[in-house]
C-alpha cells in the first residue's frame, strides 16, 4: 500500500536551463563579418552554404537537400530558383544574389558537382547530404567566431535574417509571406515577431 502511495519522480524538463523561443536573425554587420572571414580563410563550402542560406530563407532540411539542378541553369548558377518545401509541399521562389552565385559556383567547381549531385554532400558515409544536425553544428561555430551567444542563434536565424531585413526595408508582409512559403499571413507575423494589429494594418494599407 505504501508503494502505491509513493510519489512519482518528476522528470526534468528538456529545456531546463535553456533559452527557448524564436532565434535572433543575424545583423548586417554580422553577415559582412562572417563573409569576410570565410573568404579570407578560403572556406569555400561554408561560404556557399552561408550565402545561399541567407538568400533562400529555406528551412535547414530544405537547404541541405538542394541539388545542383535546383539552383543552376546549365553550368551557371541562376539568379532565381524555385524549391518545393519538404514540410509543406508548397513551392517557394527566391532570388540568388551575385555574392551567393559566385560562392556556389566556386564550390561546385571545387567539388566537381553535377546537376543531380547534392550541393552539400555529407562527409559521413551513411548520409548522402549534409544533415540538419551537421548544419546546426557548423552554424554554431559561425556564431562562436562572431563572438555571439549560441543560446540566441540557431538554423532558424538563417531563415529569419533575410525575411526580417526585407520587412524592415519594405514593410511588405505579403512579399515576406511568399518568400517564407507561409499559407497564412498570421504565420508570417508570428515568425517575424511583430505585433499582429500593426502588421495587419500595414498589410491592409499596402492593398489600397
């Protein structure tokens, strides 16, 4: 009887002692600083991964699964790409800036990648392409090199960076919604971390 009355041991929450919630986007000065470091140290793969991650605003699982044909027209990296998202099965379109095109082109040449090859092949034998955990570890090292706190940044920081910069520059929620591939505007509002009433008012004004 006493055994039945014994209290059940409480499990320690997985997030105890951790900072949870949305991860911060990178600031323009952080982007410039890391690009310069990667260029000077000739870290060609990482530069391509970073630049394409910022431009595309793709989730980590979609970014690491890109193939050459997804971003190239023939032997050249395209200025625009369309990718089907794994999570939602909705297509998203994004621009690829000159810096990203140059970085990806250099990586494709160095790694001798073809159209059907994954852009970021894994160095592990049991994986065809870079895994999301490997991507997260690489990003963690970037955060360390920038002197930032790992608790504040994650792979979603890459996804949020360009979306946040575009919203701050244009206040165009619809454009950011399309860029992120969200089906609902409210999802974009929450993702950007802005006030719902303010965001919807801005969206209504943009339709006038």
